[in-house]
């Protein structure tokens, strides 16, 4: 018997508040819509099931807790790197 977990997606927004906040979240069909919209807008998608599980417990528009700062910072630094951004040339 193979266990299949539910597809979950969480979209974060950063820059309007002191810490990243939950912009969208959902399971199955809603997760697919979130992922499709990110792809449509050429937004990088990181896959980290443990981080998504923690972020999905937050409410929409809720800022991430300090306990997740490092994990989210790693993802954000990867996104910035993909976009060719460095601390000296943040767009």
C-alpha cells in the first residue's frame, strides 16, 4: 500500500511588511491553481514539504513566525540568486 500525501501549496509575499506573509494557500485543486499562477508569472517554486506543512498552518495575510525566519530566508536567498540579485543590486 502506497501512501500519497495531499498536494499543498503556500505562496508568500515579502516586502510590504516587516516579515514575509502568507499570500495564498491551499490543497489539491487550489494548490494546483497557486502553482499554475506562479508558473504563469514566472515566479520560482521551491519544494520543501516540511516548510509547506508549517506555513500552511498560518492564516492568510499572517506574517511568518520568527521560528521560520531562517528557513524562509534560505528560500528567498535562492529566489534572489535565480533572479541574479545580490545585496548590492536588489531590484
